[in-house]
C-alpha cells in the first residue's frame, strides 16, 4: 500500500524541498567567482550559527573527519588529554586518541546519564590536561551534557575544551564565544537539514594560538591551511559545491526563523515527544534527555526490533534502535532538523498504534493528546 | 516557525516525489519516437485505470475542457438531455448545456444528498433523453452518487450516460465497460497524483457510434480527430509532454498497488476521517459521503473560515471551505490521491486541536484514537 518515506533518524535527517532544489542547480566550479561569492555568504552565516566572531572552517567529510581534525590540530606531542565518554560518540574521541597514541584519561559515564560536572572539576584539579574532549548531545543515548558548565572550568585556564556538537548545533543552545568553548565540530546531515557530506569547526583564539604550533602529521585536515584559504573565500581542496549551495539556502531558512526560535522548536518537539512517550506508558532511557533524539526503553517481551520494523511496515516511518549493549533494548526517535509539529503528532500516534498492536497498553489517542497539549501552547 | 506545506484539497492534490522528478527530466518533443513510446505505454495503462478495452483520449486542458468536449461530441442538434445536479460540479453540466443552447431538463438534488435513482428512472420513463449527464463524486459537497445504478437504466437503451469522474477516478470503484457507462471524464490533478493540465475521456462503442456523426461545431475538442491520431500514438495538437511523462510514472505506482487496493485505501481513509470527525463531535455534511473529500458542518459560532485559517497558521495544512451557499458553513478535507495513513492521522489530530483551541469540545486525542482504530485494521 502507498506509504510515504519519513525519516525520524538523528542524521541523516529530512531535507527541505527548497534545499533539494538548490542542490539540483547546475554544478558550479569550486574556484569560480560565483561559487566564492556563495561560500563567503555561507561563512558569514556559519558564524551566526555558532555565535562566534571567528571564521568557521568547512570540510568535505563526515563529522568524524572534523573530530579527527580537532584532535590532531589541538593536541601536541606529549600532551595529556581527558575524554568524557557516556556513549558511542564519546567513545569515538577515545578511539581517535588511541589511534594517534595520545595519552588520554577517560571519564566513563553510565550510558544515559549526563557527566557530573563536579567529577570533571575533580579530574582537572588532580591532573593537568592539555585538552578536554566531550560530547554535547550524545546521540546514542539521547542525552545532553552541560557544555556551558564544563567550559566554566576550562575557559580561564590553558586547557582547551573541544566539543562534539554534531547533533546539537542547530538544536541545543550553544553560544560559542560567550561560553568560552575552544572547538565545536558539527556535520551537515543533522540540524543543518542537508544530506551528509560537510563538516564544520568553530575555533577560539585560544585554540588558534595552539593550533598554529601544531606538530602532529596532518595534511587533508590541516586547519591552518584551511584558515588561510578561507580568508580568500576558498577551501584547500575541492569542496562539496552543491552541498554548500544547499547550505546557503538551509542557513537562510534557519536565520529567518532565528537561532533562539530554532532551539525553542527543538525544545517543544522534545517536550511533546517525551510527554507522548510517558502517556503511552513507556519510559525514557536518558536521565538528561536531549531535544535531538528521544531514546525509549522497550520491554523485552515486546522487542525493540519489532517496534522499529512495525513503524516502517505499518507507517513508512524510519526510526533507529540502540547501539552496542543497548541494541534490542531501546528505540530512538529523532526530532532533529526539518521536523514540524505535524511530524511530531504523526510519529507519536504511529508509535502508540504500533505498541498497541504489539500488545502493549490498551489505549489509543493518549500519545496525540499529550503531544498536542505541549504543541498547542504558544503555537 | 518551521512548517511544511501539506495539501488536503480535492485537487490539486499532493504529487509523489518520484513523479515530480520524472517531470523534471529534459522536455521531449511531442512527435519524437521516444515520446510516442511513452505515450503509447500511458494509453495502455489508462485503459486499466478505467477498466475499458477502448482507447482513452488525453487532452491538454482542465477537467472542464473534457466536460465541454463530452457535451459537444455526444449531443447532436435537436437532442434533449437530462442533467443530474446536486452541487457545483453538477451545475457545470447544466451551464455547458446552457452555453450551447442544448435543450436540457435538470434534476435538482438537495446539496449533500445523492440522487434518488428511482427518480432518474421516472424521468427516463416519462421523457426520451438522448444523453444523461451526472457527477460521480460531487466534490463541492463530498457526496458520491450511484453511477452503477444509473448505468443500469441507460445501458440497454439508446440513451448515453456521460459521467463526471474528475475526482472519482482512482478513488471510487468504477468498471467502465462492465457497468455500461458511455463516457467518463477525469483530470490529472486528482486521483492521478499529478499537477493540473491533463484531462481524459473513456468512451464506449455505443457513444462512438454517435460521436462519429457529431454535428455541433468543435475543433480543439474534436474527439474523432483525437481518436484517429491516438491510433498513431499521437495527439492532434501539442500535448503536455512533461505531464505525460509524469503520468507514466504515476500510473506505474497506481498499477503496482492495484486499482482495487487503491479504492480500498480511499475507503479506509474516508472511513478513518469520518470516524475522527464524529469523535470530535462534528457532523458530516453529506448523506452519502465520498471517499474523495469529507465535508464537515462547522457551527456558526466557530466559523468555517476560522477553522481553515487556523489549520494553515498553526499546522501548515491547507483545507478548503464550502462553495456557493455553503461558503462559511462547511469545511472540506480531502483524502484523495497521494495520501497515506500518517497523513490521515496528521489532519484529524490537527483538526481536533484547532477546534479545541477555537473553544469547541474539551477533548484531545479522540480524533486520533478513532482514526487509528480504523487505520490499523488490516494495515
């Protein structure tokens, strides 16, 4: 039967039609003046996205490429770093450090919990760390960490704070300059409402002072070279021209709504989804739920994979499951990026119907009721 | 705030992305072999759409063009015809007859009611009519008429039955050959899930015998000429090549699902919408509701235009109001064409929230519950 394809995954996310159409325009050459003009416009908008006065670097890679770039550009030989790890994406910082033989301590946070900022403070008191790596929105568990509070600990020290903002930029409040963060990386296929392909980094003056003296071997992700070419409206190597043309449009959409309003939208959609999940009688997995993705415990007798498959089979809705040890135990519903109120109503009603048909609960309509009560406030 | 545009109007209707992409392919010349090949494939599929062995004519016009074509090709000078009129589109048959000075009687059916087939039988017994014109799905009132029963009255006589199937083809059961109908016209922007621009006519052998001897002046809508050129895979004049390329894809989608399943889908979506409307505490306008569009009475103190505006302002959902004397009294929600279960959930939940916020009723979630109870049966 006829079913539309609807992505409720935390990246790739859905892409607005206007953006898709921009990307379908004839391909421009990456050194041509008409492309440079667009790229320079994009670069100004990227500063507003991160709330920074500094240039934002653009890379043709996934977010992981920008993460590795952040490590090799900010860490010097002999440095000792701290990794805060509370999920699959926190682990990635540690994996990169391990691959580069970087001396790193790890704060292991129980998955689904936010990091205890006092514990971070204790670590920083006991040991001198050159760089702290953390995750803003931990997508594997639907958990948001308090980046602002950690930045309070590092901003007036010589320790750099490097943040994975891959799913949080464009969804959770983040004032890069004001909070005193040193590096935030993100990717295109998340809050920016684009297909995968581009990654970005905002970088503080404090970080640049150190990056200028970098001594680890790096070529493609050489941030100093990227900064120099950016000043001429260029990238060191061929960039994703069609994605950047799309990004220009996506940033126009975001800026027209306004960053604070975009954050409010994600807050409202997170609140509505969580209210609906509770109305169904399900439990949230995270103790500090993000507005990016809602992770939901699924009773063993129901089976998370059954829920995921039935959401697709019955309603054409693509959601995701747990990763690593959470596989089969949770489902994750994203409300990141190009999602509107109607999408939220759709996904929670579909979830309720799927749970009902799998024998969980005996109610229908309660999820919609709970979501609507949140959504129709100040609509 | 970010809102997606969603059409729940009975034409234009939403168009599948795959069809839009086909139409974005480079324009073909209407006499080129590669276009003729596509057009011939389309013509075979159109026969399956109408359940007829005869060729189906394609016109570059709105549905009204095909209606006028049906009149001037089937009616001869001196003929007397009968028009069944129970809404704005039934009126159109009478308006065309009037414009052409055709001697016509009109059965005036109360808007929102189906025609009484016994009354039609009485008319046919009392007077000899050369042609009967009727509407299958009367979109202005959301009412479906019993075409099969009227065809029973005409099929073994020399009276032709000409049916406006503009919104019913692809949504309501209609077996052209088996039922013994003589002409059915339809348009592209309805059940066929295309933008406006094309109109179609299925024509019986009995009708062709008369059309071949037509004596009213006609050029653009000359069906005899159209039939002759169709035999060569052509149209008499330039046709809408991109629309036909899109139609080829749309018919593939429809045929893959199967006509009977498409009808079942519309039945289910009509049933679900009607159940939700009742759960909200609202009344259906039609006494014989179609599966094309649900017409709903809106209490005067709420105001239909307030509901329509709030559906757009709060949820980005476009619905329509009443026409002529029903203006301000009813709203119309279409579930025609490229609509899936999730769309139905969306539109009824949004309607309930809008009514609630306008002060009607004190429930939320009941519309979704009622719709889901229908939708999840044999999903």
